[in-house]
C-alpha cells in the first residue's frame, strides 16, 4: 500500500519538480560542475558527427569526455542523458549511433538488435543511498536488509529500532521515511536492485531486479538528477543516485555494510576494490556483461558497477563506425585519466588491455 504523504509535502514536491525542470532544461546533469566546466551535451543532434543516448549514471564524465574530444579532434558527439532503458531502445531502433547503459543488455534485448553489440566498460561507479534527515549531521550506517525493508515500505519511521541500532548516539527523528526512486528505465535502478536482490531474499522474490520495477512505495524522479533534486528538496526523503550526483549536490550518503561485514564509505578506492577481482575472473572472449555488486573483500563498497557504451560491431555506416571506435580508444587511454576527478573509478589496466585488443580486432574488419 502506498504510504500517505504528510501535510505540506505537496508544496515541497512542487518546488522540487520546479528545480528538476530547470536542471533538465540546463542539460540534465544537475550542477554542471560535474562536467568539470565542460559544456553540456545538447538535446539536439544538429551539427553532431555522432549521436548517442542512454545512462544518466555516467553523464558527468561523458559530458567532459565529449567536450575534450571535440576540442582535440573536432569530432562533435551529441549525447542525451535519458536513462539506460531509453539508450537500449534507441540503439535497437537505430535512431542513435551508440547507446549507453549501466545494466548489461539481456539476451532477449540483444536478440532484437539489427546486429551484434559490444559492451564496452568505460568506468566504475557507485550507487549511494542519499537522504535528507533534518538534524542528522553524520553519515548514517545501513545494511542491505534494512535498505531493502526501507524501500519495501516495511520501515516507515526514521527512528525505527533497526536504524537506531545501527547508529548509536545519533538523534533520529520520529518522522516518516519518504522513498524516492527512479521513474524511468534506469541502469542505476538495475544496479541498486541487483544489489538488493543479492542481499535480501524478500526483495529477490519481488520486486526483484531490473531497469524498471513495480515499486511498493515512494515517489519517482526522472534521472539521477531528478532523484537527487527531490531528495535535496524533501525533508525525510531517501533515494539512490550515482555517487557524483550526491557529491556535486552536497547531499549526505550512507556507509553500507559489505559482504565481509565492514561498513564502507563509497569512494574511488572502495569502488576500485569491488572491481579488483573482475579482470582475473573474466573468461577469454568475454562480452564484459558482469555484476560486481556485494563483492567480497573488506574494502569493497557493495553497490558498485561497471557502466557501458553499447556499440555495433558491424555498423551500417562504416565512417561513423570508425569515428566511434576512435573515440572509445581515446576514452580508454586519455579519458580514463579524468575519471577520479569526477568521482568514478578508472578501469583496471588488465581490462583496458583486453578491451583495446578487442577494439583493434573490430578495426581490422567485421567480427562475429
């Protein structure tokens, strides 16, 4: 059953939506310093050499990469931050030159494309629990089962005994927990729900994991920027966003208990720790569709993931195909150097080596 909002929330939500509308009109990335001063990717493809669409999770770094690459090469790339589901759909329909997703495409989704698609991991990122709890000034500590029950609506007050037990000495108010989730098809939702399904049998049964879910409670926000905006404007709210959006909007975020029993702050180091074993465990000729949520290791942040560019292995337009490959090769070398400054973890060197070899094989001609 949907929880009834307290009086006065309607006006707060209205203000939040007004802020979100303004942010979306400015390019959809919230505070544009997330792009390190780079111009925002536009909403029109006019004059662009390449067009792409998809995940909002990596928008801050992609915006910077596209601006830096245009300055270096003159190749203009238009990218619309519309969510992973939209990116996969537009790639499948052939209306963009490349897609982007935080969720690997399923076998069923791949079967609908006009040709084989390569998943190219670009960086690693973290999904964080950001909240707006008046009077709470230190990072909250949360566990997977508590997070699941918050988003299932089973924990309805901030001073619930289970939250208090995890946060001794913190003065938690006896106010409603207000859930904010994504309203659009989202790779961020996929990562978050993939984690919850891994740590909560109840969540695994329903609503499960996916880019779009039937949420038991809460209100929706479009994009990472929409969720961040609603949480920032709504006292009592908690939502999930990519780490950069929480940091750049000055939102607090929780430390989360990992598979080894340690409470870990989401940082570049803890995300890198989560992905550290990925290179060694990937089989030869992999398509890089892997999950690293709830990874082992005392230092691993448990809600971590790769994010991907989705490119056609056999593009209909060979000239555009070469431009995409040239950009991706640049991103894996020069682009990775700016990852940490925007709160993403760069790819492990071993994965970059394997990706580069795969891209060289595409350059040499069509592959299966």
